[in-house]
C-alpha cells in the first residue's frame, strides 16, 4: 500500500468588526516545501473566514494526503469533529433549527473527501510560531 504524503496545515480567519471586513490565511507544509494562501471578503464574519481558510487549504492539496490540521478556532475543530455527524443526520440542521454557514460546512465536508485529517486545536496568540504567522497573514488580507 502506498504511503500518503503528510501535509501540515495551519489556518486562521480574522474579522474586524465582526461582522465586517474579513480575511483568511492558510499555511501548507510538505517536507521543506511551503505554500501560503490568503484572501478577503468585504462583508463577512470571523467564523466564515475560519471555515473559508480550511476549505481553501484542503482544496489546494493536489493529491490525497494525510493531514495534520492546526486551528485556533474551536468552532471549526468542534464543528468538524463533533457536531457535523448530527447536522448531517438532521438534514443539515441544528437541534434548534437553521445551521449557520451551511454552504461552507458542506464545502468543507466535500473538501475532506479522500484525505485522512487529524484536527488539532492550538491556543491563539500563545506563541505557536505558525499560528501567529497565519493570524498575521489573515489580518493583512483583511486590511487589503
């Protein structure tokens, strides 16, 4: 069986004020190779930028991979690891009704297809070099 490449991904989203203009960034690392992605939205929310960063990072993978995914967003990590199966089971609804950011949750689920992803939460602004880097890139994108 072929060994899948191991890719490390860090993502972050920013929005100021929230809602308002937002930016997102992703850092993908495969061995010594790095790819940096970023973008902005003039009218959005922080959670949409977190999800957009994750979707764009996964879509940038050009082959099936084993992914170590790092985020400082509990919304993203818990959504994908804990809440998503229930949403899907209820027809993409929360127990209380409408699911916010449905389009991005569905895009994220589709972008995961074929990849083996381990999700890691890191405390934001706590000294993790790559988390600080994507935070800075997301804020730069937001201000463009």
